[in-house]
C-alpha cells in the first residue's frame, strides 16, 4: 500500500509540475496598423500640446517674477522719497526757526529796553510767535496769525506769519483753511 501511495504521489507531482498555462498574446508595436497610427497621432498631438502649455507656464512665471521685482523696486523708491521728504520738511522747519530767532536776536536792545507798542506789527507778530513757541497754544496762535495777516498786510513779517499759519493749520489738520491761505 505504501508503494501504491508513493506511485500516486509521484504521478500527481509529475502532472502538476508540467506547465499548464497558455502563452500570452503578443503583438508587434512596430507593425503599423490603422489603430496604431491613430494612437501615435494622438500621442504626438498630446505631446505637442503639453510642450506648448509648459512653455506658456514658464513664460508667465517669468513675467510674474519680473513684476514682483519691479514692485519691490518701486516700494524701495517710495521709502527713499518719503524719508527724503521728511528730512527736507525738518530742515525747512529748522531754517524758519533759525530765521525767527535771528530776527528776534538782531534787535535785542530794542526788544528788551523798550517793549514794542501794542499797536505795532512787530508786537503782534511776536505775540503770535510766543503763543506757538512758549505757550504752546496752537489754536489761539492760528487766530493771532490770521489777524496779523489781515491787520498788517504790508508788514515785513507777513511771509513768516503765513508760514507759521500754514504749519499750525497742517498740525491741526485743518485742511479747508489751509487751502484758503495757500
């Protein structure tokens, strides 16, 4: 019985070890048929479209990069100009203060020895300047400078009074009056 079982096992082993699968269908891709030609044509068209699309994307990205660089340059220029403008305004304020100080110190004897009469242009101008520099009463100074320009239109202090008036109106953000006086 052992011999019989052994023979059966050997027969089964031989049967299952023999290849029992079918060969896969193989076709030659180089043979040109109608369907292959159509597929090749579609692949060429898709390749061409993808190439064009990629070139356009690269061109658009380059343009975006250039625009970004230009915007950064413009921002930098604006910062430089803004800083320059602030420096110019500060220098102008300093120059006008120096001019006012020189006018005040050029005649110290007259100011200290005999105070200006209440009705003179110099006294009115000096009182308005004192409201700004000493008392820091800007709204009253605006009124004083406006009155000075009206009361003494021929005075040599009118340009300075108009400057101070413009600075005070700008500081107080009174744009409507500022436009009227310019």
